C-alpha cells in the first residue's frame, strides 16, 4: 500500500464533480436539503482550509440508513496526523463531543460532534472519522488502509463548497462494504425475489460513474486483484446484482481478510454479545422502565433541565418542542414531577381513576377534594366526611411522595450516565401544600406519633430535592389575565397565586435560573430556550 501515499491534491481536476447531493442538518431541521452547508459548518470548513487540514466529505456507511432517510449531518474523513489540530479547531468553532451511550465504542467508529446554529436554532451534526472501517451497526469488523488513497484523490465540489471523495474510490469502498455485509437473510430475500441489499448510496455513486469502468477497475486491480477488477467492470457497465456481488466477495476475501480487526471467533462473540445487550436493554425498558442509556450522550456529564410555569404559560408546548429538538441528536429522558394526569406510579394510578369518576359525577368539582382542607364543623355527618377526605388526602400525599422519590432517583441515575433530563415541574420545599410542595407539613406537630412519622416520611423527597437540584431552571412568566385567556377553566386568583409562587422560588447558586417572558412570540421563546439549553450541555 506504499504506492498510495502520494501528495494530497489541493485542487480538483478540470472535470470537478458538482453533482454531489447537498448537505442536510439534523432531524430538527425537518430533513430539508439545502444547497450549501449551514453557517457553522461553512465556517468550520473555511477554518480547515486555512489550516491546510486534509479532509473530504465521506458517506461510505450511509447505506445503513433507511432508503428514504436523508443524510444526518456532515460526514468527513480527516488525516489522523491532524487529529489534535482538528480537535482544537472544533472546540473553537463551538462543536461539542457526543459519544454512544448504549454499546462499547468500536476502534474504527465515528466521532460525533454537535453544534447549535444560532440563526435557525437547529442542531448541526458532524460525524468525524480517521479510519475507514466496514461492518454493521453493531460491530466494525474490518479496517481498510485506504485513507491516503481517499484523501489524495479528493476533489472540490463548488456547489457544496467542500472537498468530496472521488466517485471511483467511493464506489469501490461501498461495494466492499455491501459484499462483506451479506448475510443469510440477504440470500433468503434474493431467493424470494425481494430487495436483498442494494443501498441507495451505492446506486447513486453507480449512476455518477455513468458506465465509465476504467478508473474503478484500475483501483480494484491494484487493491483487490485482477479477478475482482473484472467483476467490478461488469457491475459498472450493468448493475450490482446479488450474484455478482457475492462472487466479488469471494474474489476479495483473500485480501480484505488481512485487514480484520478481530479473529473470526472474536468477531462472532462480540457481535453476539452486543446483540444480547440490545435485547436486554429493550426488555428492561419495556418491563422495568429502566433509564438505561441509549443513543448519544455528553461525555462531560449529563444535564437536568426543569421547566417551571403556571397554567397557561405554554409549558407543555415548549416541553414537547424541546424534546423533539434534542432527541434527534442526544439521548433525552423526560420526567414529569407534577400531580396531574402525566406519567404516574402504580400507587397513584387508582386515585387518578377515582378522580376521573368523581369529576364525571360531580362536574362542578374543580380541585381534588382530598387536597382541600376543611374547617371545623359540629355535625356528625360533616365530621365523618371530613375524616374520609383526610384519609384520602393522606393516601394521595404518600403515593405522590413515593412517586417523586422514585423519579428523583431516575433523574440522578440518568444525569450521572451523561443523559439530558427534561423535567416538567420540580419538587420544592419552600411552599407547603402548594405548587409541588409537601402536603402533610402541618401534621409534623400532630399529637399522634404515627401521623408525625408519616408527615416526616412524606417530606423526605421534597427536602432531598433541595440537594438534587437541576442544572438549569427555565421560569416561564405570563400575566394572570393572559393565562386565564389560555386556560378559561382556571380562576384568576389561583393563577395569580401560582405565578407569584413561581417568581418566589429560589435555587442554589449551582443552578442557573433563567426568567423567560412567555408572552413573546413562540419563535422568539423557542430560540431563547434553545440557546440556554445548549449553553448548559
């Protein structure tokens, strides 16, 4: 392979290929394609060119995506000798590292970076690689030492404004990737007449060659042998059928097997182990609702973000938007700390059903009766009713405290694993029996020892929440009259009380608290929230 290490071509040939598909940003952008890269990527590419970093856009593993999927961000190959310089440039450009959370990293895997596009508020994804590895989503089994070849034959795409790989080199790499990814299922689908595995990216590069098999055949002869070159010429002139791809694999095996990362038994063991890990993770998520990591996470540590706001402040809308914005790039865990109809524990679910039945029979009931404190009365029937509601209040408070205790544990575990936790409300110990605060605080001085013990236990998660604080608190402020127009079923006095409580909540200095005017246009509020969240990640 020594003959491949020739000087890098800084300019493209006269016939520069400008038909490369344009860049698409992450899922937050809706998958729309644009002619040029976003501002963050354009500035990054300009910086790489100024520092004379050898790079090119590389999409060699895009065939693993669905047929209708758009490219997720920008994939580039960089000379490994420039790794330290590239890391400095990425940090200066505002890119943040993200790592896979579910499986162990592959030696030939990608390095994922994320950046916030300030103008539109979308997350730009950058997939950086120094090695050319082939395999599936579970294991990279081979590493092809073709990086000098790819970088020395790169060409400048004027439309995209970046260096791209030569179509002949890319086609040969994709062909090897597809050939060594053939499994028993591919043969079964081929026998049944179903699509076996001819990925969209391979078909696109095949079309760009336009039947010119000369360059790719020469490369195949130099790298894989004469027999493989003859098959490549036939596939370029015709199409990559299953029979020809399988025969190409047989011809390329003697050469490609020299580039194994693992022995045959070791690769099978690792692939089986990762498959078992995926099954175990799915079972734990489905049965135990475990907060096990999945997707990508921030290696510097997780972040907990809490949204606080009275009814009518747009909290639910902003929560859904933030989750959709983050979940496409990072593993995001939503946690509901309220006492409404959101995700609840097994203990609180029967009370929610009882409340639903009570509201059907008594439509005039606006608040939960077991949360209201009744004054002293003399009649026996009234005292009995008061005792029943007090018992229901006790059960409700205990179930809610148990639920908050478990969710605080889930928040701690998720944040310690590097995940982003988005909290709807947050427990507080500053306002008793109001606004997600403890409900049995007045019972701590009760004459009965049992009730004092229950009240002490019920207040434990609320006191614990003063130490397990979120990293960022977003307070959504809105005038009570505006909130009432948005929520006509709420009383104005109640909305004023809730808004005053939100303004009065205090958090330790380690928590960043941001006050947001929720009466502004939704686009401005969303943009400001995204900037605040991205600053904490």
